[in-house]
């Protein structure tokens, strides 16, 4: 099947070419302009339909907007199916509508009935509900001029914006949902809005990349004195291997466009040069005051050993002692840096009820912390023996709390980010007993 498909595309490519090795003038004008256009329309439509498992569409709404991949399948009956998962569609979303290839500036693919997925990029409103005063939305196209057809690539240009769009045939044995889900998971692995920036590294310099979660990097100098409006915008799209920027870029004489995730998933490496993208210093980020003000929340669903036992006891005893059995909403433990101080705290907050009837009961225990970087990145906590009034009451009255604090302050923990490129989730594992561990998530 693949051999037949490739032969078919090559045949169609030949039909789009308006050149000849001999009798150039005679061949060029042997057909009228209308005949040549109709032939190009026919060949383009047949090429779109020829991909048995559809196409990967590398879609950028504008040359300066973030790119997103969609899967597209064109059918002989004029229907088209588009599927995607991204920040606009947190769940895999598939929409079927109609398409046509018409003559206008050459063969033009038009998605001529509403498609929930593709038309989101061309709707005149912000899909995230922002204040779009100009009513432009993402400014994307839904009609595309066919500019080139090759064996494994169809190149398009947005009719209004001129943005380059690529269609690449999806292999026949690839499951659509699996492909889309893997792309989405890689996106989440690479970027998180709670992590302020990453690093672009060249042979002679180090620079910051802000806003990766938007698929438009803001490239700036490596300084905290960043001023809004400074920097260079670098739009990109997530690929199965890493990322690809809209255009070829250069920094310090080093070019980069295609950057793939390395084998240990710690950095993105450019194909064109020695440029890499890495995460920030995660140990420094973990202890950064700005982040501790928000707090690292202990994930009750990812906790092991005696920590799991004590946490369960705290929740059970808290519900019973505080009389929250009927409307208990939750209990949260968070490690925080105290603003303007060198101290840290283990805070707790319980709640019951919802809406205007919601009641919370917070408290804290004072800690000291020390970090050691090296082959193993370690952190230790020390119980200072002081607490606020609520903390003192709960530690004495709720079984499990005192034991949890003592275990937290019993030796060092190996601290490991779930993604070195965007360290917003960490696992803390007891160095003396690897069965005792818990995860924390940046709030």
C-alpha cells in the first residue's frame, strides 16, 4: 500500500509542474490558464485523499503565533476529520466537517463548514476568554494555498496570513488517539506556566526562554532585570521528538530550529548546532522564596511508607476529632518559605463545606532547611519546636501529626524533579529508607 501511495504522489507532483525539458514555450501554453488551474485543483484534491491514515498538520495561526499539531483525514466524499489535544482542547477532540479545493491564487484548500478543532484558530475571539478588544482571536487561517506537493510533504500557505503550514502523511499503523495523546503528554513534560523560564545554551552564552507553555518562547538575556517588551519571540510546535521552531533561528552564530529530547530526557538538543535547551537550577528553584510563598503542596495520592500511614491517620483522626465527618472537604500539608525570613514552615489547612459556607482551619510548624547539591541533591528539615496556636492544638490532639513531623525531620531526603526541563513536581525520598517518600507540587 505504501509503495502505491508513493507512486501516486509522485505522479501527482508531475502533474503540478508546468515545465518541460523540451519545447518549453509550446508546452507551457499548450493549455489555457483555466485548464492548468483545474488540473492543479484535481491533482491537489487527489493528493490530499491519497494518504490512507491522514496527515499530521503542523499548524501555526500566524508566523508569530504558537504552533499546534492536528491530525487531518480527507475523504473522497468531501468530508474531513480533524483531531487534536492541546491547551485549548485538554481532552482529545475530534470534529468532522467538509472541505473543498477551489481555484483562487492557485489551488486552495478550504474548510467550508464549521470544524470545531481547526476553526478555533480562526474564530474572531480569544478561545481562552481573554480581553480581545479587537475581535481577532488567534488570527489563524482556514483556507490554504497549495504551494508544493512532494512524496512525503505538502506545503501550504495561509490564504490571508501567508503562514507556512505543512502536511506530513501519518504512517498507516499509527493510532490517532495514541499519537495525539503522546504529543500532549510530551508538551506537559516540557513546559509548565508555574516554572518561570528555561535556558537556551550556545557555545558562548546562556539565555533565558520565557513562556514555553504558550508555544512562543521569549528569548532574553540571563538576568532578573527583565523588562516586559524586551526579548525576541520564537514560535514553535511540539513534535513527537521534541520541538520545531517556525523558522531557522540564530544566536551567537549558532543556528537552531529542530531540537529533540535527549535519551535521558534532561535537555532538548538542536540538530543544526550545539545549541541546547535546559531547565533552571531545580534545587535553587525549590528553595526560591517566591515559590515557597506559594508553597509546595504534598500530594496525598503520591506518598509512600510511614508517610502514607501517618497522613491517613491525620485525615481520619482530624475528621473524627473536629466533627467534620459529614462535610469534610480535605486536608492539605504544604512546605513553605516564610516571607522575609530564613525560616520555613510545614503548614496545614483543613476545610469543610463549599462556596460561601466553606470554612478553613489553617496552622503551621516552624522548620529550618538545608540543601546540599552534588551527585545526589539533598534537603534536610529540622523541627524548631515552635508553632502557631492552631498548630500546637492539632499536634497534640490529632494522632499522626506529631509522627509525620518527626519523620519529616529524620535525616536527609534525595530530591528529584519529575522533569528536569520544568521542575514543578518533586519527589522527596528518605536517604536512609527509600520506602518513605512523598511528592510535592508547586501551588
